[in-house]
C-alpha cells in the first residue's frame, strides 16, 4: 500500500512540475524570491505534513495545495504592478520633499 501512495505523490509532483514548466515557458510565471519560497514551502513543509495525515485525505490535500501554489505563483504582471507602486511611492516622497523645501524657502 505504501508504494502505491508514494507513486501517487510522485504523480502529483510530476503534474505540478509539468504545469509549472508549461506556465514558465509561456511566460506566465516570474521566478524570483516569491516563487522559490512558494515551491520550498510546498515541498519542504506541506508534502511531509500531508504524508503524516496519510491516505487519500493527505494525497488530496497535497494535490489541492499544489494547484493553489501554481495559482499563487507571481506573474510578470504582478512584478510590473509592484514596480509601478514603488515608482508612485518615490514620486510622492519627491513631491513631499519638494513641497517642504519650497515652504522653508
């Protein structure tokens, strides 16, 4: 029975990496710190916990966490939005500094 469960976890993992590589090759995934942390948590924390739960419940939980992990991976659009927010914050800080300089002058 244990070999069967191990093979099923292997199939879920292979499906995860297949889907990850498909999304990566299409440019839907931005690999950075967030992606690495996401994948590390999935395979270092979640998979062992699901194996402790055991049986089909643990397997289905792991499969669900894999799919939610794929959804949560950062995209290039997320990175662009984050960069734009940083630029807006810098512009606000510059305008505040400029206003304080003109008030004191």
